[in-house]
């Protein structure tokens, strides 16, 4: 098998539709020589149906990142399909409606806690659950939305992403001794289920479409997926704790 990820074994979380960023990652990874195992949350039969649209059928393991049982059993379940992991993709985010769309000042702690558990803490939980299968040269990659700024409708999800960006740096710190890297891709707005759940998301869409120096497609997940592949590959061997922007250059301009 040839390709950027030839021979690599990947665990990819976060597929729910074929618009999911994770779906594009899984598809491109397979096209580039990787063996892919998926995890699915909730509607498993839907995830299995979407998995059949990949170039190679991929097994789907149930994983709710808030479930200690699922996390504890993950390595054994993955071992039924591959004998180790070279890469793990965290493509998971969720916040209750109260936390989004301008609700920052009123969202109750229980809802904020859910957002942080699913979107931030889970990055560490997933990496630790997969760690028994990983060795030097392995990589963990996650997806963020530039958390250096306060966005109009992103609210507590923005705080969760700021935490994710920090958690990735700490994971880089703590797993570096084992030769395992942790990096994030900061994607621009893409029309996925997660994005559509944010009231006022169209503000991001309009801003990016009008101002990103390279232009921006709201329906093309491939640029973000390509960056994930690059970070999972052997071509960033000395890069960890990094955030690569795949946003048409929007983050670099003052607008
Ligand atoms: N779409 C965008 O504009 C955009 C931009 C930047 C970053 N991101 C990030 O990309 C990642 C993937 O999102 P997406 O846009 O592809 O949307 P998506 O809706 O396709 O994927 C989100 C995934 O999170 C999963 N999930 C939610 N709760 C979970 C739980 N408890 N356990 C396990 N999985 C759970 C869902 O099942 C779903 O597969 C998220 O971290 C998101 O914040 C998205």
C-alpha cells in the first residue's frame, strides 16, 4: 500500500454524516494507505451506514466519550480489528443549546460542564484510552475553532475550545517522553450537524466567505482533513502542541 499514511492504523472518532470532518479524514486516510477503525456515538446504525460509503468498509466501535465503561473497554475493542494504533483523531464537540447563540451570561453550570466534558476533557480521555495501543511516532489530532477570540455566537463552546487548545499542549507535554505528538487543526466554518446546531452560525459563514484571503468553501471538508492527515503522517516528526489553521487565512487578517 502506498500513500502518505501507508501502513498506518488510525482510530477516527466523530463520523455522524458524510459531511462530518471525520468522514473526510477517514476517506482520505484510506485513500492514502491507512487502515481505519471508526467510533460512533448514539445512532450507531446511522454511523455504520455512513461507514459503508468509505472506499473500504470500516468497523465501528461504540464510544460515548463521557462513559468510563466505554473508555475502559476501548483498547480491547480496537484490538479486535488492528494490533496497534499509529494515530487517533478526536473530531468531537457538543454543547447544550443554552451555551450557544448568545447565551453566555445565562447558561447554567450543568450545561457548561457537559460542553467541557464532551468537547475538552474528552481529548485527554480519548488519548489515554488509546494509549495502550500506541508507541513512539504516534499522533493524536483534534479539531478546534480558533479560540484566541470571543466570537458573537460561539459562547461556551469557545471556552471549551480554548480549553481544548490548552489540553492539547498539556497532552504534548505529558506524552512527549513517549514520542507521541498532539496537534490541532483550527478549521474555518463548515456546514456539519455540529455547526448547524449553533444559532447564528451564518454570521461565521458570511464573514469567512467575504473576508478569508484565500476564499472559503463552507462545504469542502477536504482542506481540514488534509491537514489532519499531514499531522498524522511522518512529515511532522518534531511538531507537537501546535495548532494549524485551515481557514483560508481568516485568522491572519484584521477585519
Ligand atoms: N463545522 C465547523 O464549522 C467546525 C469548525 C472548526 C472545528 N470544528 C470541530 O470539528 C469537530 C467535528 O465536528 P463536525 O463539524 O465534523 O460536526 P459533526 O456533527 O459531523 O461531528 C461532531 C461529532 O461529535 C460526536 N459526539 C458528540 N457527543 C459525543 C460523545 N459524548 N461521545 C462521542 N462522540 C460525540 C457526534 O456524534 C459527531 O459525530 C468538532 O470538534 C467541532 O467543534 C467544526
